[in-house]
């Protein structure tokens, strides 16, 4: 399924529309995501979900092989790590 997000922050030089593919996480397993459009085109990864001691554990792995952007590496690192944390928290909520 395709996810659309609009991201705005004072550290970003412009608003970003994120548009990516993510398999529905509805059971334990490994699920792929792909940014195939926009500024993060080339970002691919996997989300792993498993049950451990009656709790849901989720981890994400990603790599970026896309073009250089006009955004500094530090800002991009903070942006993507924060976005990942928020996205994984929301994923847990909507997957219940």
C-alpha cells in the first residue's frame, strides 16, 4: 500500500511530501518499504515485527542509494531518525 505524508519543520528548507510503498504490518514477520519517488527516492528498507513475552517488538533497517540533496547530512539524519521513530509508533497503533 502507498503512504503519503506532508512534513514541515523550521529546520527543513522546504515542506516535504513523502510518498512511499509499505507492506501492511499485520502479523509477525519482515515487511519491505520503498521510497520510489521524491527527495528520498532510493531509500529502501525492512521493518521486522515479532512477539516476545507478549509484547510487540519492531525494528527498522534502511539504506539510501539516491541522489545528493541540498539538505545537510546532520539535518537529514535528525529528520529521518525522528520520522522513523514517529512512523514506527504510529504503525504499532494502527496495527492493533
